[in-house]
C-alpha cells in the first residue's frame, strides 16, 4: 500500500534512512536525523510537494519525497525527488510503484520537471530512473566528501508535463503560485 506519510511514520522513516547515512555515500548527510527531524521534513515536503510511504502489513518499508530544486522563482515548477527503501525490502518490486506514485502526485500538483541526484556507482538507482523515463543529464565527479574521499553525483531529469502555471501567476482558485 502506498499512502501519504503521517507524522507517526517519522520514526520508521528515520530507521530506514539511518543505514544509508552511516554506511553509504548514497546520501551526503553524515549524521542520521532522528524521528523529530524527519517529522519536520515530512511536514515541510507535504506543504508544497509530497512525502509518500509504502507499507506492507502495517510496516513502513520505504518512502519517496520531493522538495524544491532551487529557490529562484523560475525553478518553482521543478521538484527534486528522493526514494529510500529499507535494506530488507530492496528487490521486492516496491521502488517503482512508490516512485511512480510520487511522480503522479507531482503532476497533479502542477510540477513540470522532476530531477534527482544519485551517488555513483549505484546501478539500482540508475536502472530505476531509466525505467521511469528519466535521462541522465550530467555528472559531477567530486562534490561530496564522505568516508575520507570525494564522491560524485549523477543528475537525472524527467519532463512531467509541458503546460504548467508560470511562477508568480495566479493558479487555480486565484492563489498566487510561488
């Protein structure tokens, strides 16, 4: 089951994320955030983007979220995406439907482009992004320093939809869009 994250999911999301922080360069965070911080991040993502979880038998097995790509107004219709699965849930077919649900939600919210960064080598992430229609548009070779060495970042882009509201224009219901 895929659903919107709730504040009570913060602990499970923190537990899923912690091994990525402490044992890999998949994320460039160096200290795993606790449940309170993840609860704050969930709320922030849901204000303008989305944070979804996938669960089985009441257990959260992964999450995907989107946030702002950059602060300048012209970037307002571009969202940066991320997905994390519990290590024991990898390879069970959960990632693709979860990520698809996130991309569908971004379309519903009026986003035109999704971007994602991944630390190479990450063949699973590359395969998932390609399967969902992303194309690799660039790569930094040394932008994050972790575990005593430099790491790169591959950048992926997916066109979600062409016709989106111009930043700063009035959106549905007369609301001013960011």
